[in-house]
C-alpha cells in the first residue's frame, strides 16, 4: 500500500470526539442537523482496552469529523468547541439556517450564551448539545475574509489563560501549510481578562482553520481527551517531526495520541490508516489494530506490514 496523496487544499486536521457508546447515534444526529453532511464510514475495532470500539467518520457541512465509542473515560467541555459560520455571501438563507440549526441543537441542549445580537455579530449563540459538545453559531460579516463553515475553537482557561498567543505561535511554527489570520486583544477595563491577552484569534495549520482565545474567568474546565485533533500525515518523516515538536507528556503517548504543553490532545496518524480501517477485510483490520495497540508513535511501515499480513 502506498502513501495516500491528499488534496493539497483539503483540511488535514480532523476533530475527533470520544463518546461512551453514542458515537454512531451522535453522528446520525449531527448529519441530520447540518446541511451537506453525511456518514462516510463505520468500523468496529475488536479487543481494545475498551472492548469493541466503533469508529465513525462523517462530514458536517463538508467538514470531516471522526467519533469513537470507547467507554466513559472523558467528558466534553467548552475548552474546545466548534464555531459555525453562517455567511450571507455564501448562503442566501444564512440567518434562517442559523436559527434552524439552533432549534435542532436545543433539543436536550443547554444555551451557554443565548441566541441574540452581540457587538461582534448580529446573530450569535453558544450552545451545549445533548451529548455535551458545544457549538458557537455565528452570522458572519460578509465583508470579512471568508472562513470555512466550521472551525474548531480553543479556549485557554485556568493556568492556560493568557497563553493563547503562545499556542498560536507554536502551532504556526510546527505545522506545514500554515498562516496567521486575525488577532484581537483585550483592552483595559476588561477584568478578569488581562489587557493585551487574546480576545479572539484565528490561524491556519495544515490547511485547517483554528481559533484561539484566552478567558481568565473561573470556568472550571480545561483541555482533555474528549475532543482531540487528529492530524492526517502523508509520510513517516511528518509523523516523526510533529511527534517530536508537540509531545511533552510521556504518559499520554499511546496509539498515536500525545499531549502538548497546553494539555491539548493530538493524534498524529498516517492518512493511509483511513483506507486500512475503512476498506480492509475483518482480518486486515484485526491485524492493524493489534499492531497499533502496541505503538506509541505510529510506524507506517509496520502498519502496512500488518495490513498485508
């Protein structure tokens, strides 16, 4: 099996959601809530530490996502949420679409910021859905530089508050196909947020737009493994470099997972694994699973050897 040649313009960082048992159910829900959404593959991995684990790949408004059912180990929180841009320059019914999506996410959900008008948007709301995943729905200013429909949003809180700019600089320096975007700072009199820290920023890493902001309020949450960011790599050299530059928590290194200096969880994985797991026979999937369960950093050659048998 040869390296997968990824579309040079496609986003290569995929949000990964960890559920107890609801990955398939949640994917069905999200693809019913958002336009241009679909489930692309489902595969069950046997004999993992969590027993049989289902992995679901799906798109939300054209944006790739993955989810896994692997036990009640982690709980979603707003440290990583998803900003959804309803852009009137792209969609004639942007405002109506925003309201429709809000209504669907409200079924069993809890508003964190009520849907309404804010200084930064004529229509905005932040909501936690019935599974605990949080969404920021925004009517985008059509005069601004276009952004994708869905962007992972990182909030730096607690001991991380005030480090969003540092994280942004790290990610811009580490990842290929990267560039900065907006950067807006808190001004005076905005306590507890410190003047000069990041009120909002965005940037591109591996063709994927991300946002980052500081919040010094007492939120009581920070980054965890419930939402990780999976980087689809083309080569072993890419995997090696990202692993070396990001991983700082040795005990978190497992099956391609690592934690960076801010506690953000990343999965550094070969893109060819998508093909192995989605298109392999049960025997091939079993061999690949057995191989990667023994790994910390992924070894493409050994995974391909296991796939071939």
